[in-house]
């Protein structure tokens, strides 16, 4: 368990109930993505995150991570600056995990992309049926009907790019895409890797 405690102004019950909500912020220029991103990372490691806070008495955050039998690895990490990856293209994101979906769409929207998000492949298929298509589709290619969605969008936009996000390589979902029209982004992924993958794929001709 990792515990972080501050001596700030604390939070009332109404604020405390929304701390994990993407884009919720009490700051004038905040993004509301910090705590949802932390929560998503901890959950991706099969962990849990809690918060206790009282107005005028600060806040305490606790991160619980599962025990592992692996030997301890001691190393230092150099975190590089994020690449220049701004764009203006239209991106579709299909992700059933609301926290992850909001986090990814928010990050890409901040970089200038026009982002449309869907909780289910069926929702994206319904939108595709209206004749619209993005420049890039980002989804877990192992999802049911993912191949059907890719085909439907490529019929409307032959230049469509597919960024397949999954733990394993989604080979079956990529058969309909030319080699330079898709890329695989293994889960879990770093923010810098996501930005580079999106921009690199869109720039590939």
C-alpha cells in the first residue's frame, strides 16, 4: 500500500463523490484528468485506490497493489518529454471502459484532434451507417463486430487508419487493412506511446 497525505484545504462530500470523474475539476484552469488517469493506471495493475478527506484537514490517498512473488527490480527511469503530436484529424475511439475512454479522448482532444467516442462497437456501427467516417479508428480489435466496423468505415474512407489496442496481436481484425494502414498498440500503454502511434499512423502514406 502506498499512502499520500497532504495538509491542504480538503474536500467536502459533494467534491469527494466526483474525484474519479474525468474532466471534473475545482480549479479554474484544471483538466480534471489527473486523478482519473491515476485511478485507471492503478486499476490496470489489478489494484485499488481510495481517498479520505475532510474540509480544513487535508486529504489522504491510498493505493493498494496485489502482492507479487517476483524478485524486486531496482532501476532508474528517465522520462522523456512528450513528442510534438498535434493534429486536426477526426478520430473515433471505441472503448467500453468509461474512465479509459474519457482519458484517451481527452488527451487527444487537447492535442487538437476531433474525437468521437463510443462505448460499444454497435454504437459506432450505427453512426457509420449514416455515412460518416473518421481518419483513424482506435479500438480493441478483439471486440465482437470489430472487423465489421473496420470494413464499414473503409468502404466510406479507403484511407482509414486503424490503431488496434489489445493485449494480444489482433491478426484476424487486420486482414482487410493494407500493411501501412494499421498499427497494434499493446495494452497497457504509455501516454507518449499513444500520441506517437496516432500521429505516426496518420502520417504514413
